[in-house]
């Protein structure tokens, strides 16, 4: 007899803790959640601002790790940026407002390709993590970006111009009731990037709280990176 997917649902996966070292000598902690069979692609998660409680276990990412390896064959790679803590542990160093975090992002990308030997890697950023993605996840091996609730507070026009010139796909999910960047303003700011797909999500807020919003976000992500695995189930 089936039962609905709940916030606490954890589906089968191969879950492995890891640490990595950045170019400037910090040690970051993280976890890989890999599918047991039928793999599709890999997703590196850049979390919200740790000054507001953001970490690798921020709920969308935790639920992605709990569900998407089984539901969509996606390997989920999560880690704590410098000075950030979660149940997995605390990464060394101190929060630097997105500046020295460039070393964290590149170290994680290198780890995915050089240690995990992933064949394809997408980046998803949420809030502060979108700024890390736009500004620092420019490695040519990356397939594309997915942006959840981008505030664009620390993003310069030159950063957006880079992606406009680059041409790789970007999808941005903009909550109707976002605290920082609502859909109308987002359309204006992102207009410089012709290939960006902007999805305005009605009734959503910055933190995507509630199971219907979690399902929507995870479905949009899978629709970009593993579309043949849609629709995602709502029951198990």
C-alpha cells in the first residue's frame, strides 16, 4: 500500500561523507548521495547564507539528497562552505561574504570531476548560493546553472554579462513573494542573459516552505537535468 512522500521521507541511496581541501588550506565537510542504480547526472549544491542559518542541510537540499538519487538517478553533492556547520560537521575558516568562498566552490567542482569522476555536473545555488554560482562557478566543465531565489545583491552586471557571453543554460526559479527579488525585477535584471529561463512561481516565498513547494522545486530541477525521469512521484 502506497503512502505520501513526507518531509521526513528518506529513500534508498549510497550516502558517503567526505572532506576536501581548498587552495587556501581550508577543510570543507560534505556528503554524497548517489543512486544505487540507473544513474543520470550529478548536482552540486551551493547553500544559502550561513549567517541566516544556511548550510548543506538546508531543507530543499536535504530533501533532494533524500529523494532524487532514487527518484531520478541524480547524484547529490552537498558541502558546507567555510565556517559553516551542520550535522556532518563544521568546515574550517570563516564566512567571507562570498569572496574567499570562491576557493570553496572551485575545490568542490574539482572534487566532483577529479575524485568522483562525474561525467556531467550541474550547479544549483539557493539564495546566497546563487551568488556563489553566478560569480564563481564558471569552470568550463560545468553543464549549467539552476538558481533558486536569487537575490542578486552582490552580483555585478559584468557577472551577468559573463553568462550572457558564455551561453550555457541557466534556469532561475523566482518566488512570487520573495523577500529580495520578485519576478518583475528579476526579468529586468536577467534580461541581459538571453538563454536564461525564468520561472516565476506563484504563491512561493524565498525559503520554499511546505511539501507542495518542495515538490515543485525538485521537479523543476529534474526537468532541467534529467527530464526523462519526470514526473516525480508524490507517493511511495
